[in-house]
């Protein structure tokens, strides 16, 4: 049986993919032992590129080649603009994050990289490029969330972040992203692979930056 | 006091705007006397450009110049991709519309025109162009829905179509669209005006095509 295009890209992204999925940041988040200051730094940086992520989703809506795909991206954009955005705001409040703590820290290099690659993918007007970035951003998160031990941490800041990335709707969305990449990616294989591999590297670098060894 | 940019465009669209808002199709829809075959023709044609409308919303998400605007368009795209799309499917079922009745009729000229202008506005990558089309598509619908006599028709096919275009969230969204057009439109006044006026003409032509005099 021929390897699916999305599986091929993922295989080629090793060992970086697995290093990100198994990162100390993730395992400590999932078992509830992540120190609050690390979670604060993470959420502040992660929320920084929600704007660029929505830009990328908008480009996916605009460039998708079927009505059904557009409807799925539209519903996902709705979820990101409501449930996921308010999660950040509720988490900042629960963690006592002051406005200055959100606005003053500089973007880490990976945060700046994420902003740039999402806008770059949107600017290509290539559905395949958008799909490549989205497959990593969502697929890698599903992959670690699926590995989270049960029961989940009591703290909603941890538990809800896991649940946002492991629930039936999200699993179905990631399966849809893979099927779409399998369908349209091979016609733009080099472009898709370039965006995919760079995004995987950013995911690992993002976790490394927020929770480096020795911190 | 200076006239707002959005108000100026609307004034210049008269008498076409008012002819659309006061069209026999709308008044009969609102008082519950619209014949079912006309409503079927209307919904079949209107659903045809939901795909292009989502493309335009995606472009608005991708080209908006603030995070807050992107969030609002994202939530609206979520609503269109869920509540509004399922309204069509439920209405088709309630009206006994067979698949062939949905697929076989040719696009009317205004339907083809809507598809084209929405994709054209999306392709400009101009936020002002997207806003101009959206201000007409949503603002003109709010304008007639606000005039609907109460109580509303019993038939959900009529009542829900009115409610989708006159509820607090929709009113707030139209106010947002106007404020955004006032803010960014003047810098691209000719482009915005061109899209705005052509879209108003299409709205009237769409109602005329689906419910011409004598039908």
C-alpha cells in the first residue's frame, strides 16, 4: 500500500515531530505538574499568533476548492474565534496575568517565526500551503493530546487546553486536514513539504523556548 | 456633521436600495403570503452563492487589519457555516425540494453576478472591497428584516429567514461592518463605491429575477 502524502511528510519530519510531541512542556502540562510561570509564558506567546492563525484560516476558507471544505474551515474559524480565544482570556484571568505581562515580553524567535510562516502561507494563495501548516499545527497538537494520561489535571487551565485538542470534533477536523492534504498536496509537493517541515521545526523550537532545559 | 462614508454610499445607491428593501418578494415573505414555489426558487438560487460568500468572508478574515475584526469575521463565518447553512437544508426538506430541483435550474443572471462579484472582491485582497460587498449583502437584509411586521409568519421557513437577519448579534455585526467601512473605505473610495453600487444593483435584480411582475 502506498504511503499517504500526509504520512510521508510526517515521517520525513522525524525525529523533530516526536521530540515536540514528547517534549517536557507537554508531559508536565498533561500530568498537571507544569509550573504556573511556564504556563503563563506559554499562553502569552501562543496567544500572540492567534491573529496570524486566523489569517491563515481565512486564506484556507478563501482558497479551498470545494464548498464542503469551506464549510468545515468556516465552522473551525468560528470555534477558534470564540471558544479558543475566550480560553486564553479566562486562563489569563485565572493565572492573574496582568496586562503588562501580556504586552511587554518580546516575541520569542519561534513566535515571530510562526507569525511569519502563517502569513507567508496565506499570502501564497495556495490551498496546499495552508493545509501543510494547518496539518502540523493541529495534527501535532492532537498527537500529544491523545497521549495525555487520564484522568486529566484538575486545573481547568491545563485540562481545557488538552480537551480543546482532543475531542471528537477536533479529531474529525484533523482527519479532514489529512485527507485534504493527501488529495491536493501531491500536485504541489515541494511547496507543501517546505511549509510542513519548517512548521514542525517551529513547534519544537516553540516548546524549547518556553521551557528550556534547566528552567 | 459630515456624512459617514457608509451612509454616503447608501444614499448614492438610491433609489435602487429602497426598491430592493421594499420589493414585493420581501413584503410577501414578511407577511407570510409568499407562494412556496417562489420561496423554493429563491432559496435554491440564494444557496448557490453561499460558497462564494464564504470565500469572501475568508478573504475578509485574511485581509482585515486588526485582530478584533478578524475575531468578529471568524465568529460570523462560524455562524454562516452552521446555522445559516443548515437553515437552507432544513428549508429544502420542509418544502419537499428534490435534489434535481436544487441542481438543475440554471443560475439566474443575478446569481451568476453575485458569485462573480464576491470572488472578484476576494481576489482584490482589499479589505475595503470585501467590506463594501458585505455592507450591502448584510446591511440591505437587516434593513428589510427590521421592517417585518410582528408577529412573524408561523412557517419557520419564512420566520427563521427573517430572524437570521434581524437579531441582536446580526444588528451588532452590521453596525461593525458600517464602522469598518467608515474607517478604511475613504482611503479606497472609488474601489469601495464601485463594489458597493454594483452589489446593490445585484440585490434588486436578484429579487426581480426570482419574483418578476406577473408571476
